[in-house]
C-alpha cells in the first residue's frame, strides 16, 4: 500500500505585495500553488498510490469565486478516476466555518468531520484512517484527546492540523504533544500547519509535517513538497520526499567586503545563482540577496541609489541556464571610515559622524530622533512607506541610520562642504 501525505496547499494564495516589484514574473508566482498541486496529482497517478492524505489548509481562506474550488475539485476527479482515494482534514485557513461556497462532492473523497474524530476502515488496503477537521479557524483544544483507538490488524494513520507544541512562525492551533500522539497507538501521524518539513518522530508512530507544497514568500525557503510512504505487511517499508514547488525561494547573505566594483559584485552573484540553480533549469528561483560588510560600494550606493540592486540583477542575467528572479536586495553595509578621526573634524562632516555615533549608542534616543524627524521626509522608501515605525526593530533603525549617514557624507564630500547642484 502506498500513500501520499501533503498539507498546506494554500491554493490561489493571494501573494500580497507582488505588484510593488517591478518586473516580477507575476503569472508564474500567482499560479505556483496550482502548478505544484498538478505535479502532486500527476505523481500520485503515475506512481499508482492508493491514498492521498491532505492534512489541512487546502485553501488560504474563503474562495473569491468558484474557480478556485472547481480547479481543486477537477484534480480530485482525476485522482479518483485513477483509483486514488483522497482523505482531507480541514485546518485553520479552510475551516468548516470559513469556506462558505459549496460544490458537489466527489465520490472517493472523504472529508473528516469537524464534530469529532472519524475512523475510516479500508480493509482491502489493510489501513484505517483517523481524523478530524477544524470547525472554525481558532481551535485551542487538544483534538488528540478525543481520537479513536487504533484498529487492530490494520495500519493506522492519524490525520491532524496542529501547531503541536508551538512554533514561532505559526499560530498555536489544536496544540498537542508528541507523547499524546504516541499514546494513540497509531503507525503514522500525518500532520499539517507547519510550513517547513519536519520529521518529528521516526517511528512508533512516525510523525511528520511535510511542509507546504509551494513556498509563498522569501521566508519559506528551499524545496517544498510531500511524503510518499510505502507500507508492506503493516509496517513502513520506505518514506520518500517528493518536491513539487515550481518557484523555489532562497535567501543568500553575501559578504561584499572584498568586492570593490560592481563588476566584481555581479560576478560573485552569478556564481551564487549558478549553484542554486544547478540541475533545476525549469524551476523559477526567487532570491533575496542580503549584501553585508564594510565596502566602498556603500558610498557608491549612497551616491547612486539602486546601483547595487541593479548589479545583483545583472548577475542573475549572466546565469544563462537558470531562471532567477531577484525578489529583494536588503543592504547591511558600512562605508570604510576612520570614525575616530572623522569625529574629531570641526566641520559638518564631523558633526554628522558624531551625531550618528551618539544615536547608534542609545536606542531610545534613536527612536526619539526618528519620531521627531521622519515627518520631514517627503518620501519614504517603498519598504518603509507602510511600516509602523514604532514597531521596527532596533537593528533596522540602526541600519537605516548607517545608510543615511553614507548618503549625507557622500553629499558633503571629503571637504565637508555640500556639493553644488549641477
């Protein structure tokens, strides 16, 4: 018997904010969740799996229209026509109370009840499935306490959308413990909710978060997919991870201290991108590149804002066999500067350095300075325009201070006099 365990499909997730990225491959990004699920369906049929188990958050919320539901239903029809049975437990994003639009049921697909745990026996396959759906988004009780006992002589699979003992990146829904899951006496627990793949426990029972099927933003990095489990004689023979993400997100931190020119920066980026995209020519790689270190490039960026992002994008263009899109280029840079000597200067240059040193050493003073002066700025950067300044971490404020210093010192020049307008 073979089954696929997947979760957190988030089909047609809105991917907010993409319109702000000039040149973003919008259609590929917005269609990625569908394409990933199409890959799962094709693999399930090709590999002749018996079951597909979906552990919640099929959708991101109530459908904007019926097209989302019809797409998913059509894929369920393909699966069941191929003899694949599907079992679904709803999670916090697609809870019973959230999805208000209805479509006809598909024979061969079972949706677990939201009232209590259901147990479905499949004697022909030697398996029993136990699961419960979320009745509403916020579920604070431990559902596992009400799960049914295992069926003797069958391979028992528990299905649950849960935060388990908690995760800093996810809301604490249907919390439970590994001990509680183990006490059920099942052979496998198919979990959902945590978007990073995690084998919580190897055996007795095997407990797995498969992660989401398609990463949706730069925090959901790396390969995304599902679990393919083969059971023989009532025991797990093998467990394989299948990747179906069509857009793979990456975060790169590049130390640019040794890079003196934009040509060197572009070349270094090209090397990084080529490594990411090795053997992955058909997948879109969405990359956030953070540049950090002390470099003269910081002064160049201050004089010509956007120069470093353009150099990174040029590096992506130079990778001929890969499809790379640069999502963001955060800067954590410092300009080469003898601060002690500069602070002793009796001119505007020295005054700026002294003020920056004073503010950088006192977070409360820095926040007060921002609160007092940010209203004088005619136009904030796009990534700060909608930000609540009071909520920005101190590190972000200090980096903004360093960047502002570089810009002001570039305008003043080495002589300390403001440059004349051309």
